[in-house]
């Protein structure tokens, strides 16, 4: 941790950069795994294929994550505030309505993306904050002599910015994050954007922090870092502090969504502790992609066959240049013979191998019945419903993780 964590002093630039450098190395294996999951999700993984043949990407990784996310309900939260005593009933009802209303203000995409990250990476994050802190021109309490003037200035500013609800919940991809993963829980988080080449991203940061606009070339490379703990927020651009103040939330704004698919909760390397639903299936996905690509290549030989021309060289060369595969008639010079090249049918072993790999992938993730596929040998609706219910148990860890994350967010809302 930082030496200044419990002190009334903001972390220095050197402390933040040192922490960032150390933990980038510590999380290297995990971030490589996140990058790999993204490659398979976006179908950018390499597949061996014949020269000149486009490989076939089977979107199994994308389908697995999307299907799993579909089975975690993000729109119907069961929020109940326990009553400590009969006199506290009215307070508990007000809090319940407040929490339900707060989540109705959160975009469904934020909640769904948190679920998808939990499935894909083995951990996801919500970032709970104050909407006004996204703008550098928001009023600060210490700028006004009393609370009434501050409240009036805040109301005027909200109206000018068009902010209808002051609490914000954002989703941050774990590829951007470094965090304290000690047994005591995350006491700090670093959100980093390295080598921002995109002019659009640079301008986005400049819109958030206009006072920084004149310090950076619009076309330059930007390294952007945000440090947060339970008291301080520090923004660093190109190794220069552009903002450092107590945020006043009373909590650390990043909330973990931790389904615990791994074998350890608070011990071991991050890439072993945070296991996604696709971890351990990379070889199976590669083999499925290879088998489907081979099947497509062989089948394409039948749809667009190659031709062999035999005969004198000068005649075969002329015939080959004039031959049209998809026309009604071709004139073949005398002494030239045209026939299809030898072709091999799709070997049954290839299809058997594909079926074996798909079965293994199904066992490693969740049964296909969850996707709506009817299993062989099952005829009654009751049997199908029982199997589907058992298959959905695979998604319970993420549902439980979302439940814990929502409870933590609710506690932060109340603060």
C-alpha cells in the first residue's frame, strides 16, 4: 500500500507511478488472458488455413458469453431492506424505493456489461460516483461561504448541464484497471489508458478536463491515469498531475463483481484467481475452428472445382484462358482434354472430431439445452425443463456476484 494511505495528504506522483509500474507487472498474466478472451470474442484469433483461403471463425466464444449473460436477470432486482425494529419499517421502505429508483436510472447496458465481464474475465467492476465529478466546472463546497449558497449553485449547475439524477454508475473494463487485491479488499484502484493514439479519445479527455487542453497536442500520444482510494482522487496525464483532491464520497468508488470461478479467493496469482467461463477452452475453440475451416475448404472444392487441362502446351494455354466455368458452352480445341481435378470427400473422421470437440466444449461451459437446443433422446417437456434448470446452475456464481455488487452499490448510494 501507500505510505500516505491513512494520512491527510494526497499520494504523490512518484508513489502513484511506482505503484502503477509494480502492479502492471503483477497483473501482466491476467491482462494477457483478458486480451486473449477479447481476441476470441471478436473473432480475431489466428486459424490455420490453406493459402488463399479465408479461415472460418466459429463464434462460439461470443455465443457462450452472450448466452450466459442472457440468463442473469439485470432488470428485476429483488431489493429488500431489513427492518431492525417495527419503528424502522417506514425508513426501510423509503430506502428500498430509493435503491430501486436509483437502479432504474442506471443504463441497462452498464449492468449487462458488468455481467459479461464477470463471465469473460472472471471479474467485473462498477464505478459508483457523483455525476458532477465528470465535469471540471462543477461547484465545490469550499468555494462558497455557506451551504445554502453552495446548494443553490449546484442546482443551477445541474440545470445547465442537464443532469437529472446525481448518482452515476459506470462500467470499467478490467483491461484498464490495476487494483489492490490483498486479503483486506481493494483499498485503491488505478484506471489507466496507455498510448491513446486516437484523436477522438484525446478530445474526449480534453472535453472532460478543459484546463488540460493547452498542455497536449491533439495528435500526440496520451497516457491517462486515474488513482482512487477511499479519500483521494488523482488524475495524471502524461506523467503530470492535473487534478488531486479529496473526493468526499466516504468510500472507494470501484465495486467488484466477483463470481469466484477460480480455486482461490484471496491467494495466488491474479490470472489463476480470476477465471472466466472460457478459461481452459482455448484449445477446444482452436480445434473447432480448424475442423470447421477444413470442412469448409473441402466443401468449397465441390462448389468451385479446379480443372486440369491436358494436351499440347500452346493449345492448353489458349483453352485455359478462354474456358468459362459458369457458361453454357465452351469450345475445346482438338487434342485438349478438360476434367475436374481429383477431389476427396469430407472424411467422416473430421466430422467425428468436430462433434467430439463440441461435446467437450459443452461440458467445459454449459449444456446446449440452455441455448434452446433439444437434447437427443428427450421427448417430454418436463424432462427438457429439468435439464434446462440444471444447466442454468452454471450461471449462479455470476448471479450471486451481481447480488453482492448491487448490495455494495446500494450502500454507496446511501452514503
